């Protein structure tokens, strides 16, 4: 994802409960849904002891719209009730990026 203009990253770090109870299916649904939202730029995630998901957006307004999207609100509620022991959300302005690739 190489962009010339500053953009926003929403960093979601979490620790889940031991039971899946449909978590992975919902996570895939939310990723697909986010990709269809106006202002969405990209998504990356990793999971070991702590899950880290980063979504990229073109504006704070797009992030606010995503937070209030009906299906996403349902997933947030279910997450608090069933899937998460803990989570933190950070919203950051990305002013510059660079990367290295060897191959």
C-alpha cells in the first residue's frame, strides 16, 4: 500500500477468550465488510498470544462511519460479551511509510 497523502491507521490489539464461538467467521465477515466501506484503504493482521489488526482509512470521518456501521456495531457488542478478555484501539495519522523487500 503505497500512498502519497497522509492517511489513518486504526490499530486494534486484543486478547481473546479460549472459546471461538464463531469469532473467526465474524472476523472474516468484518474484514470483507470493511473493504466495501467508503474510505477503506487496506488491512493487515497477526495473531499469536495477542491479536493485532490494523485497518487503514483515508479520513477520520470514514473511521467514524465504520465504527457506527450496523453490522460492525453488532460484532463489537458480541466481542465485548463473548470473545474479548481485553482490547485497545489506537487511531494514528500515518504521515510517511517505507518498506524493504528482498525478492
